[in-house]
C-alpha cells in the first residue's frame, strides 16, 4: 500500500444566521453551488456532479480579467476533479479532489470537509482543507475559503 504524505491543513469558520439544512442544500444543488463557491473574482462551472458517497464531481474555476494569480490548469483556470467521501445531511460534506495541473507543486489529493454545527446564532460553518498542495499559498487559500463563506452567507440570506 502506498504511503500518503500528509500536507498542510487550512481551516476557516463563520457563523451564518440560517439553519444547517439550508446551508447543506445550497451545497447539494450544483446550480446554487457555482453561484456562491467561487471566491471573489472567479466564476464556476460544474460539468459533473454526483452528490452521493463515491460520486464524482468536476469543477472549473475561471479567474476574472483583473485577477493577478495564475491558474493551476491553464493561465486563467483551475480544474478540480474528485469524489464525495462522506455526506451526513445537514452536518458534514467531505470531498477528495485533485487539481488538473502539470506542476508537481499542485499535485496531491486534497480533502475538503465542511462541517455544519447548529449554534444559538444560526450555524457555524467550518471548512477544513487537508493535504493542501504546497503550491497553494496559505494566505491566498485562507482568503479564498473566507470569500466562499462570505458568498455562501450572502447567497442563503437573500433566498
């Protein structure tokens, strides 16, 4: 059995004033997901979405013209393909995905786990990214995850 090298772990959290169910459903609908998941300055396209354990996904994030960072797949895109590892309705979503990149600094199987914890003020959403490829700068990743949570909050509060 091949040994898996553990990489960096990045995490962010935010309390959003809606139910865990509302947040979970915003993730389980691909049309909704591509509206809020892409960080500021990006847009998303979900060309494959099978939301069940073992199901696959393929997400393309495209950078806007004003974006200064280079993409991992092409000059202005990041393509991620993976599988749904664990789904606990209204509580947890875990995916394992890889970036489509020729750069070994972006190689590896990153696990993204979203936790939905009901609290007095609504729901605490915590994202834990494990085995983050070393090519992804920590500050940029934290900013991107935080932006996605802000987008999610705006998305569900306007529904």
